[in-house]
């Protein structure tokens, strides 16, 4: 199911209504999560249930035996490799073009596999309590607001909330206005902004632009499209979780305001960055690695793997590796950048935008040609492009404004106006936005990963 | 307790109403700024019910068309696409030319003044004093709807010349449009009377649209963006998102290749053969149709030109030649002029542009793009100037 579909609104209304009936809340959540994923197909459903059963069983033994632990992690990774990367690895490292093809990998596999690996590691490290009840474990992995595209939830984040729900039927105090407000914000980002930018981006990345200006326009449009698409999804996930009494972790904090590449990853897809940091980078030595070459190697390795997590294509590997280089460059140039925050911010933004070319391009050849055009001087013809550039400024302004309402003040305001009148406005706006017919099928971009 | 619940419900409903007004305001703001080119807007709902042709354009409707390419469009007081002027006044001394056909002529993908009909008018006006070219195009039209519209508009607009642009396949396959159910289909009896099926006229949808409720809804659509969005959504279906993948698969599978399309082969066979019953019946119906045009010509003095735009490029030459001969013969028998539009268009193509380049905006398929409209207008205006500037 998709959050930006009208049928989902009806589905959620029923789930929300039923969850209010005393004592059946957990059962409703489990059933809803099951039904939510059925739309992806029976094979995908069978896979996720198998994986949940396997990880649930293994979680009883991982802390006792290193072999069991290693095997469990290996099986999780092998499943991900098989379903996501087998064609990439099998066809002599040929690439999967993910933007122009139907989604063929099991929906959300990258997210739930990472979530379960983190859970097993946390048990072994003793940083989280084991979830002994199967329904609770099922809900931890498959809770529908975060199932398909994150945030990647740790057991510590929500196991207590799930336990309370099962034990006493207690949910976190819900500020309905806040939940609805987050859903509305996500829908505005996805339906009004991201979906509107999609045709411009698709045109730019299907036929190579002929001028530098058009190429920059294309990639800047994508810069906003991907942000509004993914952060829109995350906002809706947070909002739905909030309405159902489960608080999910925040995934975005105005990433394009980051003043260094490292900070960018502390603001962009935060839960993935934290996962990579805690389960990949730190075990490899982290910041304690001595010597720039060793640091560079570790960073590039980690970031390349994170790039490949997004898709089986060399473009993602190049994207991740380039981020590794950028992070190291900023570390080396820290004395310079720390004194010049504006230069540092502009530099980070420039790197981010340029590297998105690798992310969006169908293949490496296209990406390199595209970059070449971006840096080839050409005549400035602003005739047809001026309104798009004006739009970019508006989008940038909206991004800047996000910090004004996405904070504690905003939460307090929503608490203040937590009244039926406000709920009516928010539900009405969500409904009318979902009424807008979709000319193109634009699923959330991160559904492809 | 009960009062509190009632109060909460009332407040909630007030909130919903406020949301509706807010949404309306947002959509209107978008339309007032250049953002309409990108952000979601309410797609204009142009059509309304018609007793004779089942549906037609509504009068004086303005709005934004979003499918395929975004354009600001409008209809005039005659319920046809405006050429960018809304205060058309009949002038007995002026020459009036009507161009009729399907969505290619209707051209909702470009603004009023960018349609080839409007551009043809502009070119002709620079050469001939006092001339109007009217866009009588209607999406999904069939030959019998074209006839009905031709009769109506010839008298309404005092047409001097009527150019019917059609494909031979449309003529052979849609002259008798006999799909069942509650879809509109049209039959023509042997004396040329056209009827819409009763089932359609009795359908709930048609009845509602022609009732007071329908009038009220059309009124609301003319004045509210929210109602236009609601109407579009109802037309597409509330569970539209579940259907999108299916639609895309169908669209993909129907992409043509460089071979002669099946529809064209069938059409060619029908036109070039007269032995089998199906061909004979279609020939008789086409003759009836052309006879009706001939009668219209005689009664009103309008000059009727049948312009053909075929898709026979990759079809067997023997078949296309005999089909051409048959078509020309049928037109000649009914004293209607034949115009090979496609050949004429080819001779007017700018360098390095093919006929395929005239279609589609972002994708290579679709309706006429801006170049297409320019080529069509220069071809048609040239044809009219060469053949009728003295009349």
C-alpha cells in the first residue's frame, strides 16, 4: 500500500477506529500490518514472514553461540544479496536500472533486513532486551507505517512502547493534531511538491540535456524531488505512528543546511547513517583509525557499501565512494572550513547536488556525460527556464522554513490546537490532497530500495 | 455528555468546511501564478451531456488542461474551442470555415491561440479580409457525431467551407459504433438517421447529468476548483491508484512498431473489397453518411472537403491504392471534395522533421505538439489560399 493513495486513507481510518476498541489494539496493528503488506504480493509476504520467524527463533540463541550469531547475520545478508543483488552479481556485474523499471525486489527488504541484523547485534552486545513474544517481534519488524521505507527502527526505540501496548493496552499520549499535521506535511511534500517535480527530472534524465543550464536545472530539481519524496514518506510514517501511539525516530533534519558532508549524513536518512556508523564503521575502527590512507580506505569502503544498499548499480557505488572522499576532504580541511561556515555550507551543498547525478543517472556513462555537460560553458538562455529557477528558490525557501515549525515550538503549538476543529481542517486537507488524480505512477522513490 | 459530543462533531465539520475553502484557495492561488505549469491543478472539465451526440463541450468554460501537456484553454459561447477570442460576433460578410474532427483538431494540449485552427485563421486573415476559422473538434468523436455536429454548426455559424479531417480507419471502424452496455454508441439507419442507444440515454449517469442535480453540479464545477477535482476523481475512480499499473501495461503493449497496424489492414480490406457482407454494409453506411453531407452541401451551400490522414505507411501498396480509389470514388459520387492531407503535410515539413516529430510532448507519442500545429496550419492555410481565395 502507498500512503499517498486515497484507498490508504480509508484503510487507515478503519485501523484507527478499530484500534480504539479496548484490548484489541495490538491484534488490530498486527492484522493491519499483515494486510498492508499483502498488496505487495504473496511472495513478498511469504519472504518477510519467513525472515521474521527465522530471526525470532535465532534471537534466543545468538547471545549463547558465536556461530549461531554469525550464521544468523550471514543468512540475513545472503537473503538481501540474493533478492537485491543476484542479477547485478550474476550478469558479470551488470547494473540494474532502478528508476525506469518496475520495482522487482521484495518491497522494503533493505529496511527490514537491516532492522533485524541490528536487533541480533544489539542482543549480543547486550544493548537491548530480547523480544520474547512472537506477536511483539512481528510488530517490531512489520509495524506498517515504517515497514516499506523506514525509518530503520532499533528495538530500543520501540520495544517498550510495544510492550506497554500488549500488557496494559496503553499507548503513548497522542496529540492527534501533531500526528495529522505530520501526515499533512508529508502529503504536501510528496503529492504537491515531489510528484510535480518528477516529470521535469524524468525528462532531463531520459534525454541528455544540451546545455549546462538545463543540466543544472535537472539535477537541482532532483535534489528537491528526492528530499521532498523521502522526507515526505518519513513524515507520514512518523505521523501515522504517532496517531497509533508508537513514536518512531526522526529521519531528516533539514539536510541541505548541513555545513559539512559528515553533518549532511547526520541530517539525511538519519536512521540509516546511524546504522552504518554503529554496525559497520565503528566495528571497523571508526574515528580511531590512524593515518589518512587507512581512514580513507575505511570511509570509502563503508560509504560504498551504503551507496550499494540503495541499489545494485555502479552509480550507487560511485555515489557512496564519492561521499567517503568528500567526508575525508572536509576533515582534512577542517581548520579552513570551521572558520568559514558559509563557504563550508555552499561547498557541502554543491557536493551534494553534484553527487546526486550518480544517484539518479541510469548508468555510469550517462552520469559522466551529464557531469561533463554541467561543467561545459554554454550560452545562457533563461527564456523558458526562469520560472523553474524561481521555483527552485521557492523550494529552497520552504526547506529553510522547515526548521521553524519542525521543532519543540511546533509540537507545543499542535498540542495547543489539539481540538476537533483543527482535526477537521487537517483531515479535510489530507483528503482533498489525496483526491488529486495521479497522471503518472510515481511511487515513493525509496520504495525501490 | 451528548451535548459535548454534538459540539465536537459540529466543530469537526466546521473544520472540514474550512479545509475545503483552504484547498480551493490554494488551487486558485496556484492557477494565478506560473506555478500552474508544475504544481497540481484542477483539470478543467469541458464536457457536458447532449441529447443528439451524448456529450459535447459546455459553453464558456475556462481552465487548465493537464493531460499530456499543460495549457490554458477555453470554450466560447458556441460551445467550441475558442481561438482566444470570447466575443465572436457573426458577420454576414465574413467567410466562415469550420474544421471538424477528433481530439487532434480539438487540441486540448495547447493554448487557444496555439492550435493549428487558430493559427490557420491568423495566416488566412493576413491574406483574406474578414475570415473566421472555427474549431469544431471533439475528443473521441465518431463519423456520425461529426455529421451531427456538422449539420448543427453549419447552420449556427453560417459556414462557407467545412473541412472534415478523418482517418480512413475511423470512417470504416467507427461509423457503426455498437459497443453494448451503458456507453454511448451510435447507429445510422438506412435513410441516414442517427440514434444513440436507448440504454445509454436511460443510464443513471446520463439522467443525473441532464437533471437539476446535474445542472447544479456543472454550475459548481464552473465556480469551484474543488468540485472539478472531485468530478475528475469520480470519473477516474476513487481507487484509481490500484488501477494505474494495469493502465500502464495496456499502454505499453499497444505501442506500435514499423508494421502495418491491424486496424489499418482491416480498414483497407473493407474499403478495397466489396464482396463480403461486412464490406458491403460498411460501404452502404459510408455512402449514406456522405449522402447526408451532400444533402447538407446542397441545402446550405457549404463547401465540404473530406481531408484524410491515414496510417497506411507500412501497409501493402496494392491494398492502399485500391482503398484510395474506392474512397475517392465514393466521395466523387456524392460530390464531396477529397483532400489527401497526409501527402500535403509531407510536402510542408521543415528540414529534418518527420511526421512522427509532429506528435507528442515529453513522450514521442500523443497529440500534435507545437511544431505539429505549425506544420498543420501552414499546410491547411496554403491549401485554402490556393483553392478558395477567389471564392
